[in-house]
């Protein structure tokens, strides 16, 4: 307190500043409040949490009344108007509600809320609001204070303020004037009591544990993230076709995964609207960067899309629909181009990207392909993968996915285990439990729903799902049927020839695939490994030669001829029988012609670098012997060619007739075959048989036909009587859903290809209730061994768990998938089949979604539906004890441990997430607080059972407050530990480096050591309860990644550094310490940009506090 004497009045005026003297204004206010019967507060509406602290500690006595008039907060109001999309001026009541619902209060104040509500309802506290009021004053019977201090922790304790107090006796005249003005403001104000009670109940409301848990699940999956972007939401609602609820849900989940795991894999089925959802997700991520612009530069939000060439147009159209001119995209094909200029451009684009979006990401599963090698040089902080088929080859693909998603996103324990499993996988097949472990790593990055799950979501809100025509939509019902080419009736000659060809194919060695033997360094280390490599190479080459002959033969005899003698020979033969192919068909790009290739190979021995201890076949080392085996191989191919020429083409004729028959039923029909020449041959036959049908052949090299097909088969097309004969270049990323049927002219080798083909018409915005899918029932002479694998291995052993495709029962029977076996296996796995996937990897949110609805749910669906749109902070307290069984002697009942479950609400900066803590986790130094969603769900199932008692709000308040203080204190203190793995590793690395730098006294300048010391002091501050702001570790990690990520890429690029390298690799830490340390400019940036955030306790959307009930309550329950 400072005393100033006026020369005119001789009176003493008292000034309070909080910090220039040892006396805080709060102390004076408390003294005045205790001595008065009437206390009046004039303040801004941001004072609500301090009102709770001041007047929510107890019931106010009957002889005292408190009046409060709340006015505006200029900075808050200006911010609201600046951010408002329409710049509308909100009423003060609405401003207050919006501000506090966004800001939230801590469950630590739950008792305060109850007391303040009681005091307001009993009119011991009377609250009004007055628009345009900016004054601050506090009136009691003993004095009046006016000045700059708001009724807040900062205003009354910490801030530099100027306040003036007039004593009611010594400064009566001034006291009376201030009191009169304050009273007039109160009288002018409008009653806010009922609205404040309503707001307090929204901010913190006691419910039963099912409602609190429902609120937590809804926060994750109901798309509530959009409310944090009101302008963005309004904008999206104006789109010609608004987002579906499933797309909004997926974006919310995607933001959660990106925040918690750094990278993301979106693996919803084909036709679910991934492209549109991906475009909006990208816009939302960009929106977040602008919200955080204070800490991010343009480079940080640089995004790059990599996608197949045929879907680039789809992405651009979706960008234009949301009025986004984004065009920084790369065709996947350009990543494989060898031209130097193209390579430099591609490498620069990838290196500049900080957010990388990769469509059809399964195309990058081969680590050694050119496109994959280019991708390894990225510096992205976040990677988003899109694919409906993430796994093709089990273990190898799992390892690859982990690498693409960034190994630093795994925990320390998981990285260690990953390296161990990868080393074992080079020596043996992984055990099922080891594969499951790898699948678990991937699951945490994944958004994934089956078609059945999506249809179930649609059924709950059918009016919310409409296609661009305005019609209600969902995935159509699949009718999977078979068709027979009647070889036994009309194609006996061709079948007999096919048997001979198959026998000849069995004699092939596959020499055209045995020209180079490129062994990895691992294989070269051991003679035994080299021997196995040689044997495996020969077996693979033979199998490939046989498979290719049979696959071509099954497609068409002309496809086999092209394979053996080339495109020109095949075209010549077709002209001879009256079926000329289009002149431009492979005019300058002949394919096949194994005969010509073998004749060239005959001149030189195969390239190989086996060690001397490996015994090689004589033909690999002796030129004469090699020429002899080449000649034998050529002789076999020539005989196959001669036989193929003798075939009558009855199968191709029958396929043409089937196309004609089916298009009359369906009007628009698609047919797929992997061999373009077969498609042209069949189309030529069909055109001769029917003049009123348009047979359109669409292959990868015909852009005009592709453009025509997209127009004919697009949703809403009125075109009729068209058959689209498509190669697999049309099986990815294209929308052809106006067709209501598809014929597979060949059986796909793997389920992925079948799903991609069928996905062109089996789409969520389909206008058809059902679609027909026809599979070929081939004669034994034309069927492949891979067909059995497709139907048996892929579908039953590998695929029954949730396939997005059903298969014809008659073909399952044909391939010895017995109905009884099928039925038994189906009954055993039907529940999993509806909820999981062929490759065993489920949605990251599956565990949370499973808490609501269904047989294993612990929250009733009706409760969830009632609570899912709530924005209220819900708190529940439960008592746990063991169930009592009459007639059983119980000497001592052991109660379950106390626990705390917290759902942290989403904001414009962060997605929502869950935290869990109990007595056991607190004792475990490796755990402390759990953030891993599936683990939390397990804990909730353990603690929330039928024997779980809901406790009334007014019961056990002291015990509840003690437990909340402990557990909320724990989640505050261990926020760093609960960070996503990569970000936690970044902060740990930062501390290690700063410590090392500070100890290098002779290698550092004095200014640099001082700067390091200042940063360390800022980082040492521990989170506390009831503070305004705290260190934002999440954003701090993001800032530090700008320093570490480029150095990590440089380190990995050095050929000397091999193996799995991640941020905490010892060699990399040494590299950052000595060879490439964080420079002074970067340290200055770090000091300047150290971010803060609202305390976690004020961001809680729902919490459940588990109490151990007293013994007497357990006895009552018995």
C-alpha cells in the first residue's frame, strides 16, 4: 500500500498494486467482505472461476447478501467478433456462455459449483449482467475500491494493477459517490441468476457413470471438433453436398490419431468417400496451423499429396468443391521416372513437405521400389496414408507400414521389440502372437470401418446420408453369383489343348526370370543363406513361368500368344480370323514375346555373385550348357504357341454372349480382365453379335476411352446399353457406380484386386439397392492353383474376419471349401467378421466404440444417443466393492482401488483424448498415467461393472476432493509422460542435449551457455493445479522437431549409419552433441517461442472418480 497526501484536501488516499508492496488486493477484499452485510462486485464476465473460489466454499450466512453485476471483457468480445464468420454482434449472455463453455472449469471446483448454485437459488448471491459495462469496483459497508483489478486471480494477486480505496468513514463523500454509481450499474443490469445456474450445470454436472462415459465416447467419435471451427463449419454446410456423418466422424478420429501418434492410416473401404474426407481433413489441419500461427511459419504447413495418376483429377475436383486451389501433388508414376531433372524435382517436393498425404498407399509396400526409395527421404512431421487394402503379404507389409508411419511414433519398448521381430523375420516365419503384436502397433494409427459398420451407422440417421442427386444412399447389397463358359458342351477341343499346354508349362525352368541374382548384404554373409537364396530363386522363376502361361491362357488364347510371341504376332493372327484390333493398340510398345527375350539372353550367361562354396547349376557357369537349356526352353514355348493357335476361341465367344445377356438386364455393365488384348478380342466378338450395344474398352493407355467411361458410368448418368471392358488400370480410385453389375472375366489372384474392382460400383453413394457380381466358374483345364488360394486361403483362413466381399457358395464348394466346414468356420467367426478385418488390424477406436451398444457394451445405446451431443462437463463418482454372495463366508471384503478417468475435450488446436490413473499406475514409474485408448478401455471394463455403485453428488465430498486433488495433480504432473511417443522422445532428447551443451564449458561461448541456462529454467517449471497457464509440451515438441527432423534425415542418409535409426539412437544423440548441434539462432527461436496452454484440469469434458466405499456401506449393501 502506498500513501499519498494531497495538499488541497489533507486526506489520505490508499492505492493498491499487488506487487509494489507485500499486500495483495485480495487480502483487503476478504477483510471488507467479512465485516459487511452487503457486498457488491462490479467486474467482467471472465471472473466466474474466482467467484466459485470466493463464494463457493460454503453456504453464505443469512445475515449477509452478495450482489454481482458482470460486464464485458473487451479483449474477449473483440476476439469473438473478429473470428465470427458473419461478424454478428452476440448478446452479452451468449458471449458469457460461449466463453465459458469453450474455456471450461476444473472438476476440482465441483464442490464450489454445488455451493454457489445453492447460494444463488437461495438468493444469498444475486447476479446481474450489463452490456457495455467495463468498470471494476468492490463495495462493502467499510469501503469502496475502484481501479483496474478484475475479480480474478491475476487481478487480485499477481498483476501490476492500480486500485484506489475509499474508506467509508475517513473518505465518506468519495465512498458514497462510488457506491452510488456501483448500485446504479447493478439496478440497470438484467437478472442473470437462472442463466448462471444453467451455465454452471453445463460447465460441471454430476451424472451416473454411464452418462459420463457416453459423453467421453461421444467427444471422440461424434465430430464435435467442428464446433471449434464455426466459420469452417458454416462453410462446409454450404457445400453442394455436405459431409456425411461418417466422414465427419472419421476426420475427428483422424485428428485424434495425428495428435496422439503423429501419423495416420485411413483404411475405410472403397466407396466410403475417402477422397472428399481427405480434402476436408487437409483443410482442417491447415486451419489449425493458422490458429497456431504465432508459433508456425509457412514451411511448417507445406503439404504434398502423392497419388496414382488416374485419381489426380478426383482430388482436384474435390479441392475445387471446397474452393481450395491446392495443387501441390505428385503422380506416383513420377516417383519412378529415371530422368535426372524429374528426379530432382520429385526429391525437392518430398523434402519440402512437412505434411505428406499418400493415396493408395499399398503401392509403397515394396521397400525397394523406386517410388518407395524416393519416399524415404521425406522430412514430414505428419504422414497421412489412404488405402482400402493396407496389407498384402502379412509380416513384410506390417514391418513396412511401421517404417512408413515413422518408427519414432512407437514407444521405446515397442521399438526394441520391433527390431527384435524384424531380425527374427529374416530367419523364420513369425508366430501368430508375434504377428498380432505387429498388428497392434499398426492399429493405433488406423481409422477403419467395414461396409457393414458404415451401413449400420447410416441406418441410425438415414436422412443424413444423401448422394449428389439428393437421394438417400448406403452401400448396396452384394449378390455374388457365378457364370459358366460351358466348356464341356462347346469347348471340349479347347479344354483338351489347354491340358496339353499346362503339361508343357510344367517343364519350364523360368529362365527369362533368372538373369540377375542380386543378393542383399544379409544373404551374402553366409554360404547357407546363399544356397537357400539360389534354390528359392529357381523355384520362384519356375512358378512364375507356369503361372503366367496359365493366367494368359485363362484370359484368352490370344493373350497367351501375345505373351509367347509378342503383340504384333497376336494382332496378325486376329486380323487373319477377322478381328482386327484398333490401329493404335500397343503400336509403339509391344509387350510379351518371351521367345525374343530368350533368344537375346542366349548370348550371355546370367549375372551372379555367389561365393565359391555355393554349388551352381552347370548352365549358370557354362556358356554351351546355358545355350542348350535356353534352346530347350524355347522349344517348349514354340510348342505352346503352336497349340494356342489351334484353339477355337469358344471361351471368348461365350464371354461375349454373357456380356450381351447381362447388359440387357442391367443397362450399364462393367467387366474386368487383367489382359488388355483379351478385352479388345472379346469386345470385337461382341460387337459382331450385337449392333445396339456400345462395347467400350478402357485400358491405361487410352485416355479418351477413360474420359468417356467416367462420363457414361458416373452417378446419375442416363446412358444405357453400354458395357465397359476394363483393365486393372481402371480398378483404383474411379467412381463408376451408375453400373449395377460387374463381371469378372478372370479370377483375381488376390482379394485386394477383387475388392478394388468391385469397389468401382460398390460405393456408399450408390443409387442401387443391390448390385450383382459375377465370378467365373472355369473349367479345370483353365483354372489356376491361385484360384483355390483365392477362395480357400484368402477367404477362409486369411479373410473371413470381416471381408467387404462375399463369394458364391457354388464356387466355395467347387474349391473344396465344404459347406459344413464353411458353416462351422462362419459360426465361429461371424461376430468378428462383422467387426474386424481380413488382416486382423482393426480401427484404433474399436475398443472405445465397443463400450457403447452391442453385446459387450457397458453403456446402453439409449443413454449414448441422449448424451452424444452434450457439451456439458460431466462428472461421476462411483464406489467399487466386491460382489457379496449369500451363504459364502467372507472374513474380509477387499475393495477395488481408487481410480480416475478423464476425457480431455477437443479444441481448435488439439483433438480430444482420454487419460486414466489409479493406485497401481502411480506406483509404476514406466506408466504413471495411461493415454493408450485400448488399455484405458480395458481398465474401464475392469472398474465399471454391475456391482459399481453410483454415489450421490453430496455424499463423500471430502473424500472425492482428496482423490481428485491427487489424480488431477498426477495428470498435471505427468503430462510430459503422457505425450505421444514421438513427442515425448523429442522433449527427452531436448533435455539431454541442453544438459550436454551446458556441461561443455570450454566448447561454448558465455552467451550460448547463458541462453541454454535460461531455456532450462523455463523448462523446469512444474505444472500445478489452479494456475492460469502452463507449458505446452505438445507444441514445444512440434517446435523442436523443426530442428531435429532434418538432422535425422541427414544422419540416415549417411551409408555408414545402418539399421533402424530413431531419435534416441545413441549414435544420433552423439551426432547432435558434437557434429551437428542445435545452433544459437535455433536456441533463440526456442526461447522466444516456448508455448503455453490452458491447464489440463480446465479442459476436462468428462471424468469418473472411483472411490473405495467405507466398510459400513458395503455391509448395508449385503
